C-alpha cells in the first residue's frame, strides 16, 4: 500500500492513518531521537557543525536507514544545525561552536518508508541565563501544543496554546515556518501553525500524523532567509530556539513518536 492509497483523506486533504501505522512511525521516530541523544556529547566549544553532521550521517547509514534531507531540494546534509540567532535550516559547515553557543539540531530519517522528524536544543559549554529562559519557554510551549492535541480540537487550538504561553513570557513566535503532516512522505497537509485563534482550522481526528515544532525568539518574530536560500535568521539578531516532535492523534490525545530513549530531549535534563 503506497501513500496514495493508505488510509483516507479528510476534506482538508489531511491523511488519516490506521492504528497499525503507528508502529512504523514509532520505529522511525525512535531512530531519529536516538541519534539526537548520541550527538549530545559531541556538542562542545570548538566543535564544528560539519563534524556533527558527519557523525549524524554515519549513524543514519549504520542503522540501515536513509536521511530524508540529503538530496531534498538540493540539500546536501543529514541535519540542519541552527546556532544562536539562526531560526532554522542552518547548513552544517566549518563554523566552530563557541562557549555558551546554543543550537538546534534537526534530523529526519526514513525507516521502512516511514519518516521520523525531530529537533531539539543543545548548548556548547555553560548555558547562559538568557538562553536558558528561552530554551525552557520553547520546550514548554511545544508541550502545551501537544497537550492541545485530541480528537475534536482544532489546529487553531494547538497554535493558540503555543502563542499565548510564549507571549505571556514576553517572547515571540516565528510566523514564517510551521509544522507539517508526515507519514510515508516528508511534508504533507496540514500546515501546523504555532500561533492562531482557538477553535479555528481543521478538526483533529484520530490517525492524523504531523509535527509540532515552534520556533521562539527572544526578540521580534520576523525572519530573514540568507543568500544560500536555506538559512533563516532573526532580523533583529536576537536568540532563537526550537523543539520538534512528531505526533499521532489517538482516541484520547497525542502519541509522541520521537521521545528521547534516554530522557535527553531537553539540554539540561539528564
């Protein structure tokens, strides 16, 4: 059964998967999360983002999986690594991490045709207090969004939960990028906005698979994409953070496919 015939589509074009499909998503999600667990010890001052990506590429291949990002629209790496004021889609390279640098590492793998997509924050060396607050609020905003996932709620409820939490802490939610449906494809409907009005948008149904991945800035929400056509930065050069889980809607709420096997999803958790 391929993506075109698996499950059914809602009137909004969102695919509804069967209960048996959750296992495939868990397998892909667990691999992606375990790779992010392993990379943590290599995130140190002086390390290059290119070396981090090399390790990630090696581990994806060793697992017999494929990277979803290598070759995607010409992208050449198995991860996106976004440092400090880079919001998302940072390209790994020769840049060396400095003491106190914060970074998001985003990995998507394909296992038996299923896509596992997740990202989380790291710190090189000691975590600065200002960055610590940003990371905590961003993490908690993701979890607030996941708490809003249940049949009968709407995608607007997810965005509203995230936006109100972030703005109550005097930070801003990036509007230019969003979560997305996935399953046996990388990107599919719906667009999962991280802001919005409660009760708006398509209704959540059991069997929907999608990512929630809020990007939160210490300053204003506006972003700018650099000349490489990938790297997005904050226009005001303020720090930015992001956390991402892939989830499935169950009868009672949300099932997270990308839980950290060792409990290291947050950089200060051990």
